[in-house]
C-alpha cells in the first residue's frame, strides 16, 4: 500500500497529493485505493476440502446471483472445483446456468426436508468444466416453514453439504434476499460471507442489520464465520454518484472492500438470458475480466484455495 507522504506545511493536502502520485503511476483502482496486482495462482495439485462462501444481502437485485455464477465460473477457469448452491426459491442461479428447473423432481429442497436422498444425485454439471450446481426451484419456498420445528434447524444445509466437501475446493451459496432461516442455514454452513452492494443510493441501508446477523451467528452457531469481503457492483465510472457510493463504502468498511469493482453492463443480463456465465458468453468482455480479477483477489486474500 502506498501511504500518503506528508508534505511539510501542507498536511491537509497530503492525501490529495498521494492520490495524484498514485494516479500518475496508473494504479488507482475504482475504490480510490492503490490497486495491487493479483497474480494468477498456481494450479492446485489436489482438491478439497471445500471452503464454503455465502453470497448474502437481504436486498434483492444487488448482484448476488450474477456474482455467484461469474465468480464461480472464474474460479473454475483457474482449475478450482466449484459447487454453486442455489438457495433462492426463484431459482435464478439454476436457470442462469441452463437448468430447466420446472423439470426437476429432486432439488436442494428435498435434501433439506426429506431423508434418504444422495446429494451427489441432485448435483448437476454445467457446461463450464469444473463448475457444478445444486439446483433449486419454487419448492424451496416451503422449506422455511417446514424447517422451523426441526432439531438443529440452522444446521441442516451444513449437514446436506458435508458428504461432498472433499470433492470441491469452493462451495458458494447464493442466498435469497432475506435474513430468514434459509440464509441463517447458509451462514451457519459457511466459512466466509461475500456481501455484494449495488452502487446506488441507500446501498448501505440494511447492511448494519446484515452485519449484526452475521455477528450473532458467529457468536452462537458458527465461530469460524468471517466476512470475506464487500463487493461493489453495478458501478458506473462515468457518474460521480457511483464514485461517491464506493468512497463511502470504503470509508465505512476499509480493507474489507474488494479492490475489484463490477461495472454496470447489459452484458450480464444478456448472458443470463443465454443461460451462461459472462465468462463464456463473451469471455473477453471487461465484465468477465472483472470477475476473473475478483477470483484472483479472493484467492490472494485466502478466501479460496
Ligand atoms: N454488473 C451488472 N450490470 C448490469 N446488470 C447487472 C449486473 N449484475 C447483475 N445485473 C442484473 O441485475 C439483475 C439483478 O442481479 P442479480 O445478480 O440477480 O441480483 P440478486 O441475486 O442480488 O437479486 C439481473 O437482471 C442481473 O442480470
Ligand atoms: Mg439472486
């Protein structure tokens, strides 16, 4: 990290000057901090056990599903074995990976509420090498009510995933937009949480409640849980507004904010319609590159093998 070099007699300008120096080096990232290089990690020589990451924000439309799909695909490109868990009854993750969710007899729902299923039989391969998905559909909307009376109701997803953890390097759980029992299950199973935040007014509204929920779960159910990072999404570098939102998020959360920022581009919904990650739909697009950088950043931070 480049530190603000104090200029005698111009202390108040120190920060601006440091920012200027970094900029002429061409290294300031969209978060306003010096942008480190994230090297391509060495290939893995063996696989598993997986680190589990919950993609969480109780606000909808902030990029959870898009991030799960594209970060997952980018990690798979790096040779990581990746399982994506669709934990939203809308099934957008499954659909976005080409699965016909209405035709599924058995989904993550059945694994949660019924005994005797084999999770391996429910997992599907996607067209991306190394990227698998545990699909969901609207059936999952009944799970929350059904699980309330269960013993250890917060730990059911952890139990469902346990038999396949050695098969994967990363498991990512795409949460629904709520802080209900399904999300609590995801946070209880997880080692880490990624919080996508849309670069919009009120992006931070609700984040305090999410952090409070994460802290409660760390206290009571899952002491290993960490915040892996906060990800600014739908960034528009042409607007002062996006820059201000990112600056305030960095002000608030400091180093927890990923250096990688995801720009707003219609290519993401286009790729979803084509039921593919952007990394394969238009692999050279800067949105795909951003998720590749995020994958390398996550690995550099220790958030994935
Ligand atoms: N960086 C982006 N730029 C433009 N549109 C995006 C971006 N990320 C996601 N979207 C679109 O915004 C909508 C909501 O994103 P999604 O990932 O489904 O959010 P969530 O899972 O948090 O509800 C989707 O239509 C998606 O294609
Ligand atoms: Mg979603």
